[in-house]
């Protein structure tokens, strides 16, 4: 899998940890910024990641802020993005299986390193179930 990752200042430390997790799982990851923990605006980085995922068909995104809420809301403003705010293994697995999510979101102040690793394990192990979920996912994109 190929991932793009972006954060704001509140998600910077977890971004650096998450990049290593993704690499250890054998996937590619491209860092879209920021390059430090200096204050930045999460909508700018959420939209940058979302637009990049749309352009690179079949890729996925990871966006992180303090809670994951603001950055997920911002990513979901981009057409054809299904950004899922996940807090644990189960929510990440269901986001992939039932919602065909293409951007994973979480919050550094909510999710610790161990849980972030579990979330990435679930995401990378999962795939879209299709079937009865297809029509629902299509309604999201209308």
C-alpha cells in the first residue's frame, strides 16, 4: 500500500511514530508535512493530503491532529474522500471493511503509540467487503 501522511503541530510526534509503523509493515509512506511541531493550521494539511490521495488512485492517507476531529472534518470536504476518525483496532477495521475509507484519521491526544500501531495493523490487514456496503458508500459520494 502507498500512504500519504499529514498533520498539524498537535499531531507531529505521532506522525513521526506512525511513519515508522507503516514502513515496518512494508508499505510506502510520503510525508506531506509539516516538517516541525511549529503551529500550523490543520485544514491546510488535511486538504493537501486529501487532494493528493484523489490524484494518486489506489493510495491512502493518514491525517493526525490533537483529537482527529478537525482534521477529519477538513479532509472530508474534498470530493470522493471518505476520511474515518478511528480510535482503536475495531473502528479502523470497520472503516476499511464497511466504509471503504481512503483516509485514516486519529488524534495524538486521544491515541497513544500502542493504539496507533494497532490501528495501522487493522487498516493494513483489511479491505473493503463490497456487497451490501457498495450502495451505502455510493450515497456518501453524492
